């Protein structure tokens, strides 16, 4: 199938996923207010703006957003401009929310960011910062899969067609010399697109033999008897690769640069606190998950999951470019033009003020 046809089909699948209502299935659902995040007495609005809508997932790889909301770092930086959260389960729906103006800023994986940028011909979003690296593993049923070569012929779950982990697994399978149709998932190994929420049940029932998934899903599978066969970090130079970016609507960035800068200041302060207080940060992230979803993670899932994630302000831009190349090789994307996808000037301004090293856009910055 021509690459252009594959791209159209991939984007059609993404475009067909509707933005669900705020109360449905957690997509765009409103988080509960936290006592520590209330607006301080005497605080002033930035640029007179009442609120900024911030999107993120209920994943530990979005720990900066979880902790920043829970501990009030964003609200402190925003003064009397309210940090208004919205929780999503998948990248395409968050991109649609960004496109529609339902959110202004979001924490999101690299593949949805790339797809969102290319689909709008570079006109809607910008990546303005990094958030996390790592936290992705191939977990398998040890009774069925004892080595990497045993993965061939098995059923492996990924979260969604064309999502970050789906692209990574398809690329890894290709490097093993295996052929897989990127759309159907059928081939030398069968790729089963399964929401992270249901993958543990699919594993327990035996309908999948393993999964290439982010945390905490990976550790949930281990708690069910699964074995970590491969940590994706081992495939990358210095074991670092972007798993979560910060994106913004270009229109919002243009109209409200001070608000964007404040959110980035909150993110930098959050990451600094996370890295200085890992146990307290882990507890804060879990508390936020409980408030957002109604259920906290047990220690046997939370502890190993949290340890596998690195929180960083650096967007690791060179790895984003590599991930785009993986999507092209997998047949899910035509070679994209990513020039201008980054605008790291606001982040670098914040970092300089903090006396911290600035970060690089790998030549993909806005001109």
C-alpha cells in the first residue's frame, strides 16, 4: 500500500475518534479541587485571564502534571488565574480538545504531538517543554514467552493504533526481521490495540500474551504475574527518550505568553521538587490519581512504576525526531516536516531565571 494511503488511513482513524463529553470515561473529566491548590489571598490574575485549561493523562508518565496540580505548583505560579484541569485517556482526544480550544496547554506523548502538528500543517500546536523520560516496558507471560525470540507468533497489546508505544513496538518488531501490517496488526506477531485500562484484564484472561505499555500499566501486569522482558530505555542512547511533552495552542501562546511562562515555571518547580523528594512526590501523584479516577495504586504497582520514570524539563528533542522516523518506517506516517514544532524560548527564559541549564530543540525550533 502506498505510504500516502497508509497515512490517510491512519489519520482517518485518529480523526474518527470523537472528543467525548466531559463526564464520559474520564476523557476531559474535571479533576476535584485540592486544598493545597487554592488561589492565595491577594493573588492577581495574569493578563486578566480567569483560567488556563490544562490537559493530562491519569498515567504516572504524566507525573509532573499530577504532582503540580496536587501540590499547587501551577496555581502558585498562576496567581489568581485558575489552573483548570482536564483528564484524558488517549492522545488523539487530547489533540482534538486542543484543536477545539477545550484545553490550552497539555501533557502528551510524542506520537500524538507529531500527528497533531503534521495534520494541521504546523499551524496549531507547539511543544514548549519536556516532562518525562522512560517508564515503558514489554511485559510478557513467562509461561508463554521466555526470550525475545519467543515474542514471534504471540499476541502483544499496545495502547492504540499509532500511539507512542504502538510505534515503538512496531519499530522493534521490524528490527527483529518480523513483518506486521501496521493497520490490522496482523503478521509475524499480532498487535492487539487495547486501552491501558483493560489490558490487565486481557492479560489475566489470556487473550494477550504480553504488552508494550507505559507505567503504571506495566507494573500492573507484573503484579498479575507478568515478567519484564524489555525496558524500552535500553534501546536508546543514554537510556533516555521522550515519553511526555508539554504542548500549547499556538494562538494561546501568542495571546497569553505570560500565562504560558507561568505554567512552565510551575512545571520546572514541580520537577525540581519531584527529584528532591521522590517518596513525597510519589505519594502526591498517587493521591491525585485517586482524586481524578477514584482509585489509588497499590504499593506493589506504584513503587516499581515510579522508579522507572525520569522527570526532566528537557524535551529530548533529538529522540522525538527519531520516534517520527520510527513511525515512517512502520508505515504509519509519511516523512513529516517537524521544523517549527518546538518553541523553547519561554522554557529557557524560566530555566535561566532559575539558574538552570537551558535545553535544545535539535534544530526543530520555531523561526
